[in-house]
C-alpha cells in the first residue's frame, strides 16, 4: 500500500507523520498483505476553524472501494478512529474474498 497524504489547512509535521505511520500504516499494512505494495491509497487531512482534524481515506481494491472518514479534536484520536474503520472494512473485504465464503 502506497499512502499519498495531502492536506489543505496546515503543515504535517514530522511528529504527525510518525504518528500516522505508527498508529495507522503499521496496523493496516498486514491486513493488505495480499495487495501489491504499489496500490495507491489516499489520505486527506483537514483542520477546521474549531481545530478539529478530519481524515479522509480511500483506496481501491479489486471489486471494492475502501472509504472512511474520522473527525476529532485530537489528531491521534482521529487517526485511531480512522484505523479502526479501515480495518473493519478490509476485514469484511477479506472475508468476502475468502474461497470458503458462502455468498
């Protein structure tokens, strides 16, 4: 997975990049071991006038588009919320792709 990060309203510091890597990328990557490392994923970061962080993630997998959004006052909490939602969607996708699934 190749995550491309963009943001409009603020500069992503090295500390935020490390937090994203540790709390998001390292947890999502093992779930996508069957997907090419070159598969693009997009993460858009925004900060509103109330200082809330909004993270939007999207990634196209074969037969499925993973889309998730998290908003929180704390950046770390938004990252954790986003990771949990993306993990759920990827797990459901993997279950659906399993040759033993009935559906």
